[in-house]
C-alpha cells in the first residue's frame, strides 16, 4: 500500500527516486484529511494507479501544495486528474514553472481553507528557496521539505558519498544540510521563522528526504537548528 497512516487524519506515501544534478533523492508526500472535508496534498510524488485509488478512497482532493520552489515535478499529473483542486505554490515557484497555472501563493499564515487543521510559516532569508513549513495540529506533526534531510548509510557512492558527508546529508540524525546553512543570507529572518516553528507543540516530524522522527519532535527541531538559533 502506498499510503501509510502516520497520525490522526495524516498519511504518508514514499514515491520514486528523483535525480538532481547527479544526486538521487528518495521522495515522500503527505495527505491530510481536513476537518471541513476534502484532502490536502503536500509535495505530491509520482501518481501511480495504486496511489490514485488509495487517495480517492480517502476523499476528494481539494488542495495541492508545492511547499518550496524545488518540489514541483509531479504537479501537472495531479492537476490533470483533479482539475478542481486549488494549486498552492511557494514564493518563486510560479516564475520557475510558467507552464503551470497556480491558484495561490503560500504565505506566512494559513488560509481559511485549512487554518483549523494546519499552521504554517515561510522560512525567509535563504537564497536557495523559501520553504513553507507546516504544523498539522491533530497529529502534532511538523512537515519539512528540504530544510531538514537525512540519507541512509550507503545511499551515495564514490565522490557523491564524500560530497553528501561534507554537506551533512548523512548524519546519524536528520539535520539542515550545509548548503542550506550557508544559503541563509538573512539569518535574522531565518531565526524568526524557526522561533515560530519551535512554538508549535510538535510531537513528530516528517521530511521529504529522511526518516520521520516519531517522538520528541520539538526537541529534535531545536537540535537541528541550534547552529542558527545559538
């Protein structure tokens, strides 16, 4: 089964492998069933027939969410199947993908459509991307996309393994890759966003590239960003 329950009204699905500048990335998406009805899809992966059947069994897809400007590969196929769904893009993504018509741009606060179930904050100040981080209240889960990553031992080989190690992508615990740390040109803005995230009563943490954290989520996030918050 592609969809696996992770908490109250929250499911995860691991997708295929995406290749970016020669590096292979495992992919993961999340599905939230909103209390007002309908489904909220975070960082959609490749839409297989089996995944489509399981999603349709949960309800109607009403929102498709691209949480940063790097996660957009599979939006067209989801939009084709669910044309009535509202497509939300992170800041900067509409300019990168002019072939996709976005209905809304993610902001620092959740829209009314999901404010009862999810909080959100934009992590500003990073030159790679502006990522929207979400908190799903019913399950106590924080959703990170690329700001926190971890790859299993042996995932990369040869020179890529060396680059991944230097980039902190293969640490014992998921953390912020070095390239994202160096890309924070406005550290004050980054700290302000992290402070908002740390105010959430997080129990678990999910990321697009890495093993989910299933306990003490807030303490884990604090460790991951200690280099920024001091």
